[in-house]
C-alpha cells in the first residue's frame, strides 16, 4: 500500500511485493471458495432447498463484502481508491487522445474542403 502512495498517483509495485501479494490473493480466493462450497453443502445437507441455499450464500457474501468495506479501518476503501485512480487516468488519457485525433481529422477535412 505504501508503494502505491509513493508513486504520486501512479501505482508502482516493488519486486519484493509481487509474489507474496499474489500468493496472499490466491489464498484468500481459495479460502473464500472453500467457504462457499462448505456453506452451500451444509445448508443443502440440512434439507434447505438449493435455490434458497444459493440465495443465503449470496446474502452471506454480500454481508462479508460490506463488513470488509465498512469495518476494516478503511483498508479496503483505500485499496479501491488506489486502483481507481490509474484506471480513471487511463480512461481519460485515451479519451483525450481520441478527442485530439478527431479534432485533427476534422481540421484536415475542413482545410481540404
């Protein structure tokens, strides 16, 4: 997270951060997948209909997401904001290039006109 702040709006990762963060992300994804399977299996084993069990699983995932977003001390929001800045900048830079190219083409067409 600190490496993202040092770049002045540009997210930069140091060489040492990549693999450990990747393994951590894979561990979280694996744990979440295992939880989903276990929760769904437990509900269906208890006699809950598949559709109801799936809906309860979705509610549990939404509650977990809300818990992460609102009750983790702002870490999730900071990460989302840090990733949103480069994405937004890339979108606007592409739009600016396209707008500039369109204006240049219109100028050429008018001058030839």
